[in-house]
C-alpha cells in the first residue's frame, strides 16, 4: 500500500484531498503524533516526518500488523488535536481509545525486538 499519510488523515477528518487550506495544521499534528510513536520505538530509527502528500504509510513501516493500529492511532490523535469533540462523553471515549491503541502499539513493539530510540 502506498497511500499518502496526509491524504488518508484528511479523508478521515472529512477534508477533501484537493482542499489544502488546513494541510499545514494537519501535518503539524501528524508530525507531533509521529514523534510520540518515535519515542515509543515505532517507525524508522531516525524518525519520520510528513512534509506533504508524498510520504506514505509503507515508508513509515513495512509491518502491516503494526501499521493497522498505527493508522487508527494517528487518526484518533490528529482528530483530537485538530477537531476535538464538543461533548464530554465523546471526548472521553476518544481519549480512552487513544490510550488503548497506545498501550497495544507499545505491547506489540516490545514483543518484537525492543530498540530504544535514544540509543546511540
């Protein structure tokens, strides 16, 4: 799969691909979440950044099992940052989903070979 990270996140936010007004904001939030994933030891050792629609999910990781959770995690976190829910119960539900995906990604990654992102 060579789907663009930016394009797919925008789609999940309800933004058309050709509507670029919020691209800088969405990329800023995606990159913040990618940094969190890097700190968890997920993704390329040197880190990963989205600068436009050319960066793809498979460039971030080739691990399809991990990628399924990473996609949802990024969508949820970006949604919370970019367009937070207006009701408290929806907000709490979103936060709980984020926590669970973060925990599951961490457990999956530690089940593989753990490599500290801070190792030199």
